[in-house]
C-alpha cells in the first residue's frame, strides 16, 4: 500500500466544503483541517504509484476551492498502531 500525504491550500471561505469533497474521493482515506501554513492534510492510500497521480493531479487538484497542493510519498511506516486498530475484527488472539 502506498501512502501519500497531501498538504492543501484552500479558499478559506470554503474549507469545510473542500475538505468534505476531498474526503469523498476514491483513494482518500482521511482529511484533517490543521493549524499552520496549510489548511488541510489529506491522506491518500493506493496500491500503485500511478494511482497517486490519478487521485491528486486528476481529481483532488480539481476540487473547487483547492488553491494548491504539496504531495509527500511515505517510504516506511514506523508504527502499526493505527493500522492494527483499523483492521481489527475484535476477535481475541
């Protein structure tokens, strides 16, 4: 699984709408509003590198209210805590 972290600059008058529309895109697992120099962070999780371009360049960048993006590809995960919780079936081992 490939994870991309996308920093999004958005029209401040439309941040909630932009965040919701981004969150509904296939390949986007989470969207956070944040403090600092950027407005939103989107996590993109796909199976192949080419799909990152499909999600970010072909769809996310075209959401009305997105002013700019900066994409970072994750190389390695050092904590499985969140992934284990997300995929847990609640069955004791």
